[in-house]
C-alpha cells in the first residue's frame, strides 16, 4: 500500500489521499477515527442485461460516444459485479466503515435505482442503522421512452443513535443540482461540488470524513470548503493524482 499523501500543509484544512484498494486500506486505519462516511462507490450497473454491465467499460456505460469526457477523463475499474456480488462486496466494506466511524457518527452513500434495494440490504447487514433516503434530482438524464431516470439516491445511516452533539441541521430530503459538466467534470461519474457541500454539512464543524472511493476528490473539496477534515482512498492512480491536485489547489 502506498504511503498517504498528506496535503495538510498545502490546504486551509486537513486532507489526505491514500492510493490503494478501498477495503485493504480501510483495514489498516484506526477504529473510531472518523465522524462520518460520505462516499460514491461504483454502482456496478449501467445496463439492463449482464452483457451491458460486464462487457462495457465505465466510459462506455456512463458517457456518450461523442462526449469530451470519454476522450479526456481516465477510465476506472471495479464496476462489473453482478448484484449478488455487489451486495456482498458492499457489506464487507460497509462493515469495515462502521468500525472506522465513531458511535453516533453517520453515513451517506450514493447509489442508483437499480442497486437501491441491494445497497439498503448491505447497509443494514453491515450493522448501520438505516435512517432514510436523500434524492439528488440531477436535471440531465438521458432521454428514454417513458419516465426519465432523473434521480440518484443517497442512503442515510448512523452508527447507532446519533450523538446529541452531532445532530445535523434540518436539511432538505431532495436536492435539485445540475450534474458536473465541462471543466467542472473531473470524473466520469462526477458529483457536483455544490451537492457535496450540502451533504458534508451534516458533519459537525472540524469533523473528519472518510471517502473510500474518492475518485477525483470532490467530497474532499467540499469538506475543506465547509471546514471539515477529510481522508480519501482511491485505487485508480490517475484519479488519485487528480484528487491530490484538486485538494492542493
């Protein structure tokens, strides 16, 4: 495992990116060393049939063939599991995350409509207390016959009872925020910084956030902007480099 890239001397807050596989790296971290888990893991979907999921790269699943993102953004792996494997895999890393987040801390985990049932099972199987679903209305879904898939979802959970000194403010359950585009899109499945800033506000000031699937570091950018500390783990070297650069800036 590579040594952490400590950016605390390069930013106004405390942020690190570790380049490594999520579960293996999490097992090396100390118990109860975080206040929250906020993460966007691979969805392992992107198609109706298994051939759509397994035979195509992340670029092919999540970008149009003419999109500039396919030409300029790195690909990433770990997105080809079937639903049973996805559920088991999520249970494993969510169990480890429960050990890392202190009692009374919280979790916010992204998913799409296909994996929503599987992820809700995994969250509870891992020992988290499931508290609800937050909706991200992204306003830019691809056209299709019938209803548009305009939303992605964020599962909200806690490590037992939420501490009295860690009660989040009363925030909306639905956020309408445009998807990251153009120069603001640093990852194939990038989430907008504005959305992530809303989410990190559930963590107390100066709290420490864990993101085992850091991607291009958007959660960390939002955490620093809101006065929180951050540790991200990213397996893809190209994205670990991008995340490091964004946090340093």
